[in-house]
C-alpha cells in the first residue's frame, strides 16, 4: 500500500438481525429510515446465529438477514472509494446511503463495489441484505428440492470475512501478477509481470516501476514498464524482471519469500503502489511423482475445512493462520487441500511462510447445475486464480469441482481459464470411483480412494486401486471414516477405535510411497468438521480428523507427529492412552502402537524393564519413520503402574517420556495460543483446556464441567461451563479482543482436576497494522 491509499476496517459498529421488508407502517431494514435500535450489536467477522460446538441446525441460519453500519469515511480529496467484502454467505445485496449497489451471489470469494460519489466524509450508512439459504442457484448450493444435507459440509451464513472501505487515487494499480519463470536456471530466471491499472482520468508521462526486495528490504532487482493512459478504463502493462541469479528458492523446508512492488509514476511522481509476496519455485507433477525444485518429494498432506466451533467460518486472520501452523508444524504435512472452496487469504499467507504447499479448489461438491449455475462456477475459477496466483504455496488449481460428473465443455473452459490467468500451475479435480473415465481434461488425475479390505485382525483397512498410467496421479482423499476401521474417531471412543485411525493413516502413506506413480497422499481430514451428510455423523460432526474441532490432536495424530527428522526434534507419541479406566491398553489393543522417529525404544512398566522395540519396517517398509508395537497384555493394571519410554538414536538417549496411570494425580491444563492480541474488535485466540496426568500427558474419559472465569477487555466465544465428558476430556473456547487495551486473566476450574490460570495482554494496534 502506498501513502496515497487508505483503508478503514468496518469491524465494529454493526447492527444485525432478521431482515424486515418495508410495510405501510415503515421502511425496510435496508433503508436509511429504518429504526435499527432494536437490532443486536455485532462485530465482523460474524455468523448470523450463535452456534454450539456440535449439533448445528441449518434451519437456524437459512433465510434473509440485515447488517447495518454507520461510519465516517477517510477524507477523499477527489480520490476514489471502494467497499471491499472478503466474503459473504451467500447472496449479498449491499446498499450505501440509500443507493443499491450491485448484488453478489456466491459465498467464498471477495467482491468490491466502487462508491465514489456516493460516500460522504460523515455519517454514511452501509446496509447488507444477506440471504443465507441453501436453495440458491450458485456453487456449491443447489436449488429446491435439495436439502442442505445434499452437500457434505454446513454453510452457516454471515459476513464472515472483513469488510473494508478503501480510498485510492483516480488512477491506481488494481492488480499485480509476478510469475516466476525458468526458476531452476539462474541465468534465465525471471519474473513475467502483468500489472493492471484502473484509470478514471487521462495521464501523460506515465510508467510503472517494479522493484523486487528480499525479506530484509534489500533491493534485488528493478525495471520500468511503459504504460499509456490515454482514456479512462483498464490498462494492462506487461514486462520482465531479470537479474535474479542470486535469489533463494522457496521450498517446504526453507520458504524464502520476496516482495514485488509496482509503483505507478506520473510526471515523475509515484502516485500509487501495490505490493505482493512471491516465492521462486518449480512445482512439477510427473508420471514418476511430484518434483519440487527438481527433486522428487512425496506429497504428505491432509484436507482442511474452515469450520470452527461456535462461529462457523467467522474467525479472524490470526486464528486462520493457526490451522496452517498445526498442519505444518504439528502434523508435519507438506501439503493441504483446501476442501472444497477458496479459503481465507490469511491461511494462504501462512502457508507461504511455513512452507506448506496447497491445492486451492473452486466451490462445489458432487453436483453440476444448470447453465447459469455453471457460469458462476466458471466465474469462481477465474476469481480464485486472480486472487491467489501470487502465492508460492499454491501448486495446483482445483478447476474441476469436487466429485462431479464429466462435463467436457465446462471443464475445458475452466482449465483454459486457469491457464490463461496463470499458466504456471496444473489443474485437477477430485474424482471418486471414476478411474476409467475418458473425459478427464486436466493435467493431474486425482482420486478420492476409499477402497478397503479386511486385515488379519478381522477389521477393515484401507487399500488403493492401481493408479492411472496416462497422467500424474495423486490421492486427494482417503481413510476418513469410510475405508476403515471405524465410522467415528472420538476421544471418548474405545482405545482400539482411536488407535485404528493412526494405523489406517500410517498404512495409506506406506502404500503410496511404495509406488513411484503416486505423487503422494492427501488424507481426509486434518480437522473434524460440521456436516449433516452421510451415515458417519456424531451430533452433526464428521469425526474424520486426526485433530478435533478444538484443534487438539487425537491419538490418530501420533503417526503424523513422528514423521519428522529426529535432528529437528525427537518424538515419542503413543497412539493410545496409558489409562486403565473405561478401556485399557492391557486388554483392548492387543498391540499398542508407539509412533516415534527414533531407532529403538526401551519400555519400562512400573519401573521394571518390560521390553525393547524397534520400528516395524517389515509392515511399513516405505515410511521414513515406521511405528513400533508393544503387547501390554501381561501388565497388571491394578497396581496403577507408570509407563516410561526411553528413545535412542544409535546408542544415545534422545528422549524419555513417562506416563501415569493413576488418575488421582491428574490436573487441569490451561493454555492459550497467543500471549498478545490487538485491540481491534476482531482479533482472537484459542484457550485450550484438558485433563492431563502428572507428567502432562492427556487423560481421556473425564466427566464433569470446566467452568471459566475471564476478566479483561475480551469477549468469550464458546460454551461455559464446558462439558468434558462429551468431548473426551479436552476442549477449547476462543476469546476475542474488544477495542480496549489491558490485561486479561483466564481461570478454569474443574470439580476433580482443580484449577488453572493464565493471562494475556490486549495491546493497541501498531501504526504498521493500520
């Protein structure tokens, strides 16, 4: 952003309620004369109804709603002003000062409306009439008589991403695309620049100066692009930046980023600029696998929905970014599939910074509508690519809607549109049981493979069909709760159910790594999500994640924790609980799974050496770090013995972990993700609480409520008291900052586990964050 651009975030000051049409007695809720004193005061991001952490009811959010905000605008001084909407589910009809603006149909991508001439410096009224019904003719929704359960995820309505007032000069840089080319050849490496200028006037002696700077702000390269603005309208300038032989590549282990700035210069003065971040990397899908910067890299990924307890999609940037951190740093994934819609820009920013590759997908799920519906799908592909094509983390465009029938005309058009706008990434679409289709027009074939067999233990286990041989092949979904062994993976479930998830996930990654035709695996899913579709739902939740709704790892995540170089961090992560209550590893599991990246484990029970185990390379020959197994059948649980696991790299002790089986010494753990929030009315962080043993390991099967007391300038997002038994001894709420600063004290209490306390600070927004 240049000094000649200003923004105002419309976070607070909103009035909200059910939409009321005009009557003989008064104006409608979207008209200036409407008395909104009886409407609720809310902040944006916002969901139209208060939600629990499960048992969502789509009837509660369907229908029409009204948002109203009175605000003073930045001084314009002849400049142009736009209203920018991050996203609104699902049909938005905005109006400013009584003048209707163009409506927008579709809930997952941003839209802007120019309001130059309509906006005043004082006392503006913005209204948004929002229809959050499912039976709208726009992807991924469907017209009547389809019910909301026709799509495998709930879509709670609302202005769930930011709303901004943006003021720019009469002539400004509206878009900047910087495409790295010939990345692996230092001498030919270059940026192909496409810069778009939106002009409301004529200008002479114009040019665009392009600068590439490194993370420290140092100038790497620059060039000037000629641009001729002889009449009002949209002008595009193209050019090349070379001299990039010394840049550092973007990689999953070393995600180097650069800033590209386009400054519009008129008569020798910079009038407006636009910046974007990029990374130099080559991501190539081939018949023998996936290659990043010329080296073969096995894709090790998971799918992600953007659902959150209590608020649906309406979480701010900080919380969205945390999901990327969980995927990359806790689950050690190198890729995420953003199912089944474009997700928050903040999430992709975090992917760029963390080295988490991404598959971005246009909205859709298992359905193609009429021609009008398809045109909106085509539009979505284009808007998705335009918004996010500078993100190095995105390596593939989902230009075919998830699990839909063949439509050569539509999907040839979406493929060609993605290539026209970008050209540096392949396209794909997730298929389901359609390996033999002859009408697949995209470059990478991806399959949602839920095949299974019966294992030696008599339980269902995942299998893969042979890959197609005519295109690079990627597994876009697998495991979930469809290919075994269970329909649910819940923390309060039996130990054998929960460990079964870890076994299934280890198996699919081993199977794919055995065949070089598999580019890799993206499992279903990283995080549980809210749904009403299918037979595998518990209280409206699909328990497919290795992480639960509260972003707390289940035992199934143990496998992912261990797939990490021990030089970075040694890991010992059991896929079971050392607990002799409801179920026990001594009689429930048979073989207890310990996930580790170490060479051998020495097992001690009750202080006595119990056995030595090594990674099971016979069963999992293709994993970097196979799990180990222990049979605890001979352990006497009545003595409440402790378990100690010592892990060795070679002959050196690298890590030792101890677990208590005695619940009498358990306590309540309380932690927050962030120690500081910004007093902007929207910033938020998670407060996690769980039952732990005396060594900090999780304890399941705990009853009783957790009661929270929160003092300070924040609002609680969540359930208080929180029912521990329903969630298996772990849960979370979020706290949202108000516009006041100060300290926040958080205290949690449980009738058996006792009390815990922590604190954070709410600080003023810094100048760089304005």
